[in-house]
C-alpha cells in the first residue's frame, strides 16, 4: 500500500514538473537537435562545394598543362562566383595572378590578388596574397603602395615573409639602412632552422 502511494506521489510530481517545465525543456531540446542537424547539413554542403570547387581547379590545371595559352577565364569565374570561400578559388586566382604577372599585366595581377584578400580568410593564403601584391607594386616602382600593402595585419607566423619583402622594397629605393633593419627583424622572428635564413642574411650583408 505504501509503495502504491509512493508511486502515485512520484507520478503526480512528474505531471507537475512536466506541466511547469516540460514543454520549455522540450523546446530547448528540439532547438538543440535542429541546430545540430543544421550544422551537419552545413558541413555536408561545405564538403560537397569544396569537392566541386576542387574539380574545377583540377580542370584548370590540366588545361594549363596542355597549353600555356589555354583560356581558363570561364573556370576562374565559375570558382569566384560559385565557390568564393573555397581554397580552390583562392588557389586558382593566385595562379591567374602569377600568369598575368609573368606576362607583364601587373594591374590585372593586382586585381586578382585583391580579390583573394577580400574573399579568402585562410591565414597562409592571406599572407601570400599580401606579399605577392607588394611584389607587384614593387615591380611597378610603386614603392609607397608596396610598403602600405605590407602593413596589412597577418598571422604572426607569416610576418617574417612580409618583413623580408619590406626589406626588398627599401633596397630597391636605395634605403639600405631601412632595408637592413627590415631583414634583421625578419631574421629575429624566424626559427633558427628556417630554410630562408641564409638568403635573408645574404641580402642584409650585401647592404652593410
């Protein structure tokens, strides 16, 4: 009998709890479940888009390998318009920038690099785009513009790359003191076993 009464009390307590809090808790759980499903769906869509973008990039590379004069503009536009956040789009645009730079079309190369800076947030890609844009400006003898580009904030791991390029800009201007300082700052931030330490040290020694 006592056990039956205790079961009834527990049942009543559960009903009271459900009436007061149950619907609210159910709503929380439902939102959490929907949020998780949305996240899984988003990741699935992202993976699918990345795979599609990679396929377009492979087509571009194959065309370039078959002919240096291959027209890959349609593929590049496809990547930029439909997969702007993908690494493949950034890689393709960097490739296009390099091609235009080699052909002496510096303004077009700069346009490609600015697109990367605007659309790609990956720290290595951002740093590489900044460095290459500064090199384009340097090639055009636009020294002030090159130095301004190199003031762009990048991940600390890539600061030596920009400092070395800054030294190159100063050296091209004949500002040897400033160039050496930039090279020394780059060396101070590089690991002791960095592959490019000797190159930077050589540049600095040549100006002293």
